[in-house]
C-alpha cells in the first residue's frame, strides 16, 4: 500500500464570505510526481499555503510525513521545499539571494556555501553573475526552484513553475522535475493549468474544481483505450465479423488514449476548444 507523505482531510478555507476551499481531501504518496490541475483561481495556491502553514485553515486537518499533532506538523514542514512565487532582491545576484534565504532557513555559513553551489548547478545557474533584475523569466523560475531545493527537502512544491515560459523553458523544467524525483527520490507536487504539459510531467493527478478535489487518478487511469479498425464501411461490426469468419487477420488497430484534457473536461465540464 502506498505511503501518504502529505494528506489533507476536510480542509476548508474562506476569506470573508468567499469560500476558496470547501472540504479538500487529497493524498500525495511518497515518491509521487503529483500534478494539481485546475483553472486559475480554483484554489491550487491556497492548498499549498495550507500545507506550508502560510495561512490558517478554517476546518480540517493536514498531515505531513505521518504527523498526528501540531508539534509534529511544525517539525515536518522543514522537510518541504517550496516555490510559491519568486520573491528575490533585484539588486542581488543568484548566489547573494540564496545566501539570504539560506540564513533564514538556518544554514550556517559553512553549510550554505556548498549547498548554494549544489542547487545552482542543479538548475543550470552555476556561474551566473548578473543581478536578478536582469534575469529572464526562465532564469527567475530556475532561481525559485533552486531556493526550494536548499536543504535537500524530501518534498518539493512548485506552484505554476512553467507559467509564461517558452517551449524550451517548459521542457527544461519538466526534465528537472523528473530528475529530482528519479535521482534524488523527492516527492514533487507541481501545479499547472497547462494540462498538456502536466500530462507529460506527473504520474498522479488531482483535479480541483470550485474548491473541491473532484478526483485523484494515475497515468494508468488515462490509458482508456478503444480499439477500432480504420476501414470505410457502413457497418463496422459486421465488417469485423466477416473478416474474422473469412480467416482474414486484422494486422493493425488504432489505440486511442484519453488525454489529461479529456479527463479534466469530462469531470468539470466545459469545452477544451473554447
């Protein structure tokens, strides 16, 4: 049975009269690349804030690495690295910005220097000297991921890491996420509204709609295949039977797979072509 490293049960969050989360039940298993799918404003970032303790929930429970009480939860949050927005000083370079955050995270100067070098190498920013104000969007996202990696967390949360990037930048982020998971054993939670890209990144998914996780599923659940013969006839079943009865072997069938977009729109409604 899969081990839950993060679990939300009945989590509710409102801002005034506006209910953002209406009873979130969600489970991320150790070793997952978990894709959180939803429209802009569906509550993805709010879920991350509940996990990280950046905002108080109105109701429900959050568990990290099996925590059963508030003290354990606070301790286990140190196992989570996160990129929820990029807040860096424009006049500092990559190393200087990370030195600031390493200090906040409690790393000594002796620990911080090799750790900063390690994470900058991982995200492809080693040797970059320019100030943050001169970074491209892709470089900004990479620095945000590097900051999340400081301290080698067990769980990595990335909120919309490919937002606004060009196709090469998106592919680079995808390869990084896969590497963190496969080489370092990190559990990764990544959110996006770009469904086609997330399908190629994650192996488990949660779809959030109107403040509720309506379904969790795996890549295998997307493999809903339907077989057909590409042939021009007025009665397909009779044609297949006739071929079979005549000893004619069908040598090729078209295998159709449901995409993440198909799955999403079946669950929440709407039109993917709009």
